[in-house]
């Protein structure tokens, strides 16, 4: 990352923190409403950077009527099911979950994790801020899950295949490899269709699993790899970009209904700033993370158009797999949204 960008980013984060702390100290005693936001990531993560923007805006625009409390690193709740349960009970207000994690309580959400759907950031951001997600919000509310989808931000760039001892250039190179996935069905199925062996392992155990050979690779964004020091074991990355690392932000519906309309609007406006800040932070950090990976001895491979198409072709049965479980309606909504959100031709 250029030094100027680093300095600006540091100054931005510092100003937000200072303003937030000052406002917190001056308004805590008179806040009418409290919004507790919990994330599993650390204070160095884009999720936290985004929340700082939300906190500053909401507390300032509400004139201190709202206090936003941030709980990083799993301080409030230790797992996705626990955190979601706290939202549903109204003891926590805001929490993010990936499409895979969301699949635990609303399975069709995995549609946005279908591989090779989005061409670039611009297209992904457009789709994930449009009618597709509006429909998801409504269906979750209609099912009485006590959860309101505020929106979607990026949480680490793009998922790529990364391996320990073997460079991947084509799907055939993945055959037989043990690739770490999350427990999400859709992630396991993609690995299976590409000929590898999906191995669900928790994020906390991945470093050791790579070190001991329990798995021979993973599918993560480069920031996550560098942040967890996985470059000490992962030596090859192919930029196949099979999925955009979206995280869905859920608000407690019981609490939402208790907020005045003007406060709801302030939260929605603040959330848009949160998304913008998180997405920009990811973009700013990504190139630097790739440089750090290479500096650690890693090799990054950029597939040709034909090689990328081979991955798309090898995973073509993912759509029928999804349709068999969740129907064609979500696929139709996704296709329509993608068609209405052109990719950046310059990318």
C-alpha cells in the first residue's frame, strides 16, 4: 500500500477512535438507547474499522441519545450460534455472519456463495446492496426469526485456493488434496466437485491443521491468511476468486422495533458508512497482503482466461446442487441481480 494511503488510513482510524471515546465519555450518562455490536474478529479487522465509523456517526447524529458499544474478538459471545441467539433474544443488537454461517438459520442465503458468480468488487457490491438482499431480509422477517438484515459488507476480499506443497493451476491439480472448509454445505460441495476432499475445521484450529498435515490447503482471502500467519505454511495461492467474502449484518428485530423512527434512520445511514469504510479498508490492504505473502516465500499464480474457465466448468454442477435443495427462485433472483449490475470493464 502506498505510504500516503497508510498514513490517511491511520489518521482516519485514529480520529474515529478519539471522537468516539470523547463522545462516549460525554454522553454515556444520558444515552437513551444502547446498541451492542459484537464481532469474532480483532480490532485490526475490517469489520471493526467499519463499526468505528458506525459508532462515531450514530452517537454524533443522535446527539448522544444512542451509545454504541463494540465487543471485538468474541468478547460478548463466542460462536455464531450463540451470538445469533443473543440477537433473537434482544440481549445483543448487531452481529455479522458469513453466508455459510447464515445458512445455519436461513439456508437459501448460501446463494451468494455460489462460485464464480461475481466478476469484480463493483458487481458484487451492487448485487449485495440490491433487490436480492431485500428479498432475503423480508423472508427472514416473515419466518419470525427475530433478525433484521441491515446489509452486507466485505470481510476479507476474495476466496482463493491456497496450498502448502503443491501449486494449483487447474482443477485437476486439486484432485485428492485435503482442503479446509467451514462447516457450510456449499463450501464443502464446491471442494468436492473440484475433486478435492473437503475437511471442515474451525478457524482457530487451521494453523495447527496446516502445520501437521491434517489439511493441505484452504480457501481464504489473503488478508485472513496474513492476519493468522498462515503464510508460514501456505506457500501457493491461485487467484481463482471463486467467491466474494461477504458478511451479512444482522440486527435484533425486537430491539429494532423498540427504536424510534428517527433513530432507526440514523442507524441505517451509519451502517452505510460502516459498509463503505470496511470495503475500502479491504481494498487498501489487499495488495499489501499479497506482497507480504510473496515476501514470506509464497507464490501467487494468476490463471489465464482459459484456466479460469476450467474452474468454472468444473464447478458447473453447483447450481443444480443448490436448486435441488432450495429451488430455482433464489437462482433466478441472483441471475437477475447480476444482469442488472455490470462488472467494471476496466478490471
